[in-house]
């Protein structure tokens, strides 16, 4: 992580086109702009929209760790450790408060069956190095008095924090612009521009835009860009999530830290919003809110924090997690020289923002792929036979 991002513009810095201006694209742009690159960001809607706007902002490397995702946990924990410095640097650059909160995460079990499941998951998590503290139901309610009575138990994770994802997106936008990046909103990228099989840039609304390097950070839309050879397309699809924001009394909030329960999470923000989520649906790009989806989200939260029934509904929305075949990000080079990938973050896009920004910028500036993202390259999805043919 020794790349020096601050510096004057240099003639030998590449021209970079970034497809997608969510937290990944904006973060990479900010770092490259600081290093003197010419950077253009193209966003199909508005900067910081999409999955970045729809998220909950949890930085939960620990409590979200699952068996079979040990490599992803290591990357997530690396990102988690980078967050305090990233936050300090970004807030100074953007002059915005991004709502970073380091008061930990509480995971509660409502029933004895939930408690046994929590014991099983916690045994795995502590085994890979997550610091967790078991709490009795009474201890959990001392920390969060509005939790339901009769809880079976709880676990506290002191290092799983949160950020206000919408403030984060706007801060990254301001920081990127301050470093000379050019932002093109409501500009859909039609295709990559190839000449004799070589990447020359992108095509935007029918017009060519020249670039030495193109970074595909288009989230759930990352595999829908024309002109990209099949073996260079990230296998990313949208996974729909419906969420709700409830309005708490800022002076008397009914939740003060992130709370996880069976099939739910609740993330309180400094402005009084309580984010409640989220469904996991394979519905393509269908962004309709459904009665069943919203009911499931609210009911699961109510079973953990009954007082939400008195709170007004502030906002309802659906977003699309950019999800790869193994639920892990796709980071680094593709098989097309000059085309880099920063997508497929699934539920970890906000958490991985520092790693994505720093290591993709390092790749552009030095040509070196950091070993931390070796396991997350596109080639993991393409098996090569003994005859040498990709399958």
C-alpha cells in the first residue's frame, strides 16, 4: 500500500476512462486524479447512485464472514483496517463528514434455535480471527434497551463499524472533482472502442472517447457493455434488494449501533434514519417494490426491535447488488490489454472502497497487481483444459 497518490500532472500518466461513478469508480478516479492522471468518469445516471446509494453502509468484515469465503474475509479485513485512514483523508479532501461510526455491531438471537445457529457461525468466525464477545440477553438490552424482551443471547463485534454510504458517495464525488477528474453524468457507455483488436477507448452516445486504460466499474451492468470479448466479460448479475428507511427521534433513537438479527439488519444513521434491510432476490433489473418484500423486511426487523412499529416510514427503495458467480469481487486485469475490472462486490462494495480505490490505482500507475487481489481476478472463472482451450 505504498503508492504515492499526490503529485503534479505528468505527460507520461495514462488517460483513463472509468465506466461507472459509484463508490468504486469515484474512489479509483480520486486516487488517479491525485497521481496526475487524466480521468473521465461516465455514469449512466447520477454519480454515487445505483448500489452505492441503495446500500446500508455497513463495514462488517467480521459478522458477515461465512465458511468458504476465507479469501474474501482476508480482503474484507484488509479493507476494514484501511478505513480509519481512508476516512480521515477523504473527509479532509472533500470537507464532508461521511458519517463514520465505530460503535461496533450487535448480532442477536431471538430463539434457542437462532442461538444454536449463532454459536455455529461464531465458532467459524472466531476461528479465522474475528474478535467477538458473547453477551447475555440482559447485557445486550443494557446496550440497546429497545431490543425485544426474551432474547436468547447475542454477540458483540467491536471492529464491525458503519459509514453513511450516501455521504460517502458525495464526498468521493467532491474529492474526485477536486483532483481534476471530469464527470459525465447521464452518459451511457455503449461499447468499448477496438481497432484491430486493440483497446482505444470507449463509445459514449455514439461518439468515441479515447483512453489508454478503461476501467469497468459499472456494477450490476458490468457485463452489458458491447464490444468486450466474451472471455473479458465479468460474470456479474444484479441481485435485487428491497429496503426501508424509518425515521427515529434523533435525540432519543431506539437503536444506537448496527443490529443484526435473523433475516434482518438495522443501521441507525446520525440524521435519525434507521435503515432496515434487505431482501435477496434473483429478479434481474426489476426494481418494483413489492408488498411481500417490504413486509418481510419490516416484520423481520420488528421481531428484533418491536418499537419500529411506531416510527414513520421515511423512504422505500430497491437496489441491485453487483454479484459474481462466487459472490466475490472481480478486480484487476482482463484478457483485453488496457481493460481493467472493478465490479462484482455483491454486499461488500462500501466496505471494499479503500482496497478497490488504492489497488486499482496502483495497478494503473505501476502495472503491478497487488497479491491481495490475486484471488479475485477474472481468470478464476475460466478453466483451461490440458489442450490449452478455455472452457
